[in-house]
């Protein structure tokens, strides 16, 4: 039991682990922003395309 607690404590004190989690969090946030921007632009373009097609019919 004591050896498990020592291993758990050693894992918690790893500063690289926290930095890696922050880096992954920033990457996920950046990807989400890019996806939102692309969907917004494509959504507006598709909306105008469908409006053009609907008025021509």
C-alpha cells in the first residue's frame, strides 16, 4: 500500500505532465476556433447559394 502511495505522489509532482495538459488544451481550443470560423463562413456562403438557386427556380 505504501509503495502505491509513493508512486502516486511521484506522478503528481511531474511538472511536465501539467505543461503537456495545458499545451493540449490550447491546441484543442485553437482547433475549435478554426472549426467555428470555417463553419460560419461556409454556412453563410451556402445560405446565399441556396437563396440564389431558390430565386432562380
